[in-house]
């Protein structure tokens, strides 16, 4: 049975937003049936106003938010490393000294599946409490076959435990384990690629990512991982140009990747390659902020080239212990000069595209009825607030009051 959500301002994020708006309908209504949107438009034009109504109390309705880049499955924390960095150690120095990602690997390997689930669930809940209904979760703190599979099982379980779509990304090429130091290719051959094959065979993988960086994997090694992903029919993503420029974004674009993420050190060639391939630029201001990075991604160039930009939390224990998408949007505006409309597009329509999902991220007929209802009158308010959320409630798969 269809229902009407009325007495609302509706930010559809429809195609007109590419021209700078929100697809805003001031006295708007949305009609949903089952898990789909049937209709959205001005209240005065409702096709059948005899259907049951839910009064939204004049609130703002947007597509439910999408966090398209997280690492929320991990054990332990890295607060001590935060202290070390504040005393002058760089992220790379901590990593080269065996801390950083590898310290989370030690904690994650030691955790049971239930423990990992219990430690990760509050992070998922925090992201959902900020208005999200789709969350991508990466592996990459196991970096051995058994623990990578365990992380991905936990990610799938998280998706079943809450009203959310979880998509999983295999990130076996995240760091080189201590026993493979100086032998990254052997690690890929003996652990990462077999782990990817096994995880894929068990239905645990939706996409494949890698960390292309001086402290991680070279472009040639990343290309090996991408070839394997391609052989399995899985889309690629890449942590690229976060700390230095290795041409990772162009490599990702050549492999038809859904997205290249971080991009602080992206150059003009990388921008052009992404534009030509339609690769989404996922902007992660939480990591920029936490690492006190000073070089911002080339937002003006990306915008001018028409590269779609997404915004995500990058929630992880090292470089971005952030569970608020609206705070990520705020940082994207204040630190990187995205407009609030671009920031919201970045956590809705463009985030969907960064995950290869075509059924969400905008309010339009046929799309999933994943909506966020906000105590706000204008969508710029979502990017404007710091440290509080205006979320009133989420509607997930058409279920009201979740
Ligand atoms: N870049 C990041 O920002 C995260 N992973 C990556 O490749 C950080 C992961 C961590 O420090 O635990
Ligand atoms: Fe990341």
C-alpha cells in the first residue's frame, strides 16, 4: 500500500544539482510503496491525495546518506599513536616503525569474530544515527587469508544486524605484513590474492581496493590486484595520492575503477584520466584533518573537469576516527571549499556512484525508499552544523520510524 510523506521540503538531488542546486521542492511530498519511491513533487500536484498521509511537520527530506569509504571493522584503538603524532612523529614514521596499520592488524588478528563484531557495531550505529542507510566497509586489517575473511564476514553480519545496506570491499593490499617485509609481491601471491579468491567464492566481496603509496604498494603491484579483480568480475577502487603522487588515480581510471579516494597529491594528468573514465573522486577530509595535512585535493580542477566528487568518513582507527558524515561534509566545505550542495551530492548521488549503486542517492520514481528526515529548513544546514546532527529519523527500504 502506497503512503504519502507530505508537509516537507524535499531535496531530491536530481540531475539539476549538477548545475548547482539541490533539486529542492519547497512544499513537497514523496509517495512511497514497499521499498520504492513512486513519486516526488510539489504537494499541489500529488497524483492521488486520498492515500494515507504521514505529516513530516515541515521538515527537510533528503535521500538517506551513503558512507562510501569506511574501515569500521577493526579491534583496539590508536589513541597512543595520536599522542605520538602530536609530539611530532609523522604518520609514515609511525608506520615504518611497525605501528600504524600494523598495530591494528595485531589487535584485529587477536580478536574473535564475535569480539570484532561487538567492537565494530557501535561505529556502524554512530554512522546510521547521522542519517546513513548505506555503508561501505573495507577489510585490510587482517592481511592474512583467515583474518581478511573474518573481517568480511563481520561486515556482512553488521549489515544483517541493522537497517542498512552494507557493501564490502576487499582491501588485502593495505599494508605489508612484518613477515613479508621487502617481499610485497610474495605477500600478494601467497596471501592477498588467495584471500580475494576465497572471499569472492564465499560471496563476501562487492569491490576491490588497494593502498597505492610509498609505505604500501606500488602501481605495478596494484595493477596485479586489479587484474585479479577484473578476472573475478569485481569493480576496483583505489587509495590514491594520499601522501604522495604515484599516478594511482590514472592507474585506477585505466582499470575503469568506480573511484579513486583521498587524492591530496593528484596532478592534472590524474584529473584528466579520471574525467575521461568517469571515475568518482572520493574526498576524505577526516584523514586530511587528523594527519594535519596541508595540501588539499585539487577540488577546483576536479570541478572544472566534471569529475563527480563524493565525500566519506574514511572511519578508521589511525587517520580518521570519524563516524559523522555531516561533519565530513562540514570539513569538505570549510577545508576544501566544496559548496554545501556538492557536499550533500557527495554523500548521496555521487556516493552511490562510487559504489556502483544505481538505485539510490536521489529521490525519484523507482529509487529505493531510503530517506533521511531532518529538523532543518534548508539542506545547507546539514553541512553547516559542527558536532551535532539535525537528523529526525531515517526511512529505510520504505520502513517508516526506523
Ligand atoms: N589510508 C587511510 O587513510 C587509511 N588506510 C589507508 O590506506 C588509514 C588506515 C589506518 O591508519 O589504520
Ligand atoms: Fe581509507
